[in-house]
């Protein structure tokens, strides 16, 4: 029944006029049969709301479609292996391909403009043809695919939102022409060895960088909203131009990071959180120019050195917790009391520093005791020597007495014979 409804809708659309049939079809429908797809392909421009789903279709040929004004959604199929949209030049609506588990290739050879393109949960999807490259894009999401390259998808200076996540074969993301992100940029959990280049990025509304091995954004000046830096494996990172974060700044679970420099940053418009950065111990100059934080501050780790020399105001609470006994909480809290406005005194906790002088004294006492023991040992040895010496003298006396008695006896015997 659904199939007949679709054919009727298409037939009605195509028969309205010869011009309309050649130029555009506008309708709202769900297609599950291959024959309906071939009818749809006779429309150069698709408009309305169109959904294509199910396992009765094995291939989608839209080689006659040039523009998509519609919201076209292709979803939930384990039979479709390829999609041909090689004449499509513009998406002014949206194109979503989702949960096509056997999809291997998508041909977008002519596409240059896309308002919204989403490729999601496509575990077999490895071939994307975009020969001309997309020069204008509003929203682009590529998630959980088998793609190994983003070639042709990164040639633009501005984007509304860009989300590239959970593509385990993508090890290099070059967005070196990108200057502005109007909404959000998420580069997250792709290859564990993924390198990201954002060398021309000036500002972004929201920025999330996760599970990246190498990252550069030397010209980034401002993040209007939230900035998340997490689960990365690089050892050092420098944001040499970043001056303002309008929302929250969160830096966590970067276990290999030993150096962090955000020394031009002056203000954070939300909360400031840092935790589980295991190897990050020295941050004496990391936030050298930070003046204001409009939210709470919560920092923890193995931090031995941390200073905020220019800090003037914190509107929320301030909590600092370190496992290093090298950190001096007393002087740190004293400096913070005047700047924390969150209604509570700043909190700082660190292990008590080991008293090296006490340890030395104990060591000296032990050494002294050992010396005394050694002396006692020497005395014992002397006593032993004395005992030995006395024993030798007694033996000598016994020998003298025996000789004397023997001499007298021999004398008496000699006298009898005479």
C-alpha cells in the first residue's frame, strides 16, 4: 500500500507540468522499494522531506539529481552498497546517510556547496568521491565510518559546524584553510595517531579536541563558548595567540602532557577545570596573563608549580588539590583571598612536606648509635684479647713450676749415688 502511495505521489508531481517535471519535485514520503527510487531519479531537483530505508534496495542511483532542496535521509539498511549522486552540485537542504551498514562508496563528484551533510554509523564506508571539493559548507558531520581521508571535504575558510569523530582510519586532518567556526568544531576519537592542523583558525564558537596525537592552532585568538581539550596523547601544547575563552575551559585526561602554555589568555567567561593530567607538574608560566574567571575554578593533579600572577577576580569558588608535597598552599591561598568573590574562601590542599632536617638528625642519631655499637664491639674485642693474653700467662706459670720441681728431684737422685 505504501509503495502505491509513493508512486501516486510521484506521478502527481511529475504530471503537474512539463517544466516542473524537468526541474523539481516536491513531496513528503518514505520509500522502501527500488522501483520508487528509479522514479525519484527523474527529478533534477528534490524538495520536501524524503526518507529511504529498508533492505529491499541494494543500490541507489540518483545520477540525474543536480540539487537537493529537500531534507533527504537515507537510513537503516544492511543491503545498500553504493550511492551515486555524481551530478549533485548543491545541497541547500540536508543530506543524511545513517546506519547503512554495508555501504562501501558514495559518489559526490560534482558537489561544491552543502548546507548540511551528515555521514553517520557507516562501518563499511571507505570510498568518498568529491573530486571538485566542497568550497562552502554549513554543517558537516562524519562519524563512525571506515574513511581514511577527508580529502575534498576541508577546502573552505568558514564553516557553521564541523564534527569528525570515531573514524578510526583517519590519522591526518588538515584544516589549514579554515579561519572561522560559527557554531562548533569537534575533532574527537579518530585514529590514536591522528594529527590535526588548524594553523589559520582565528576563532570558533565552541571547540573540542579529543584523542589527538599532534595538534597545532597557532593563530587561534578566541573561543566564544566552550573549549575542551581532553584524552590527547601529545606531550606539549602551546596556544600562543589565544586571549579569550567566552565559556568554560576544560583540560583533562591528557596523561602524556608535560608542558602547557596558554600564556596570552586573559579571561575565561565560564568555569575553569583541570584534572587527571598525570604528568603535568610544572605550570608556573602556563597562565601568566590570566586576569578574570567568571565561573568556578577547580584544579587537581600532581602539580608542583602553579602560579596566577595577574589574576584579579574569580566570580565562583576556587579549589586547588595537588598530590605534590612541593606545593606551598599557605602562600598560594593568601594571594587568592583578595580575588575570589564566590562567597567562600579558596581551598588548597597538598600533602605535608617531609622535614628533611628531622630525617637528617634521625640519620645522625642512627649513625651515632652505630658508632657506639661499633665501639662496644671494639671493647668486646679488647676484652677478648685480654682474656687471651691472661690465658697465655697462666700457661707460662704452670710450665715454670713443673721445670723447678723436676730439677730438685733429679738433684736428690744424684746425691744418693754419690
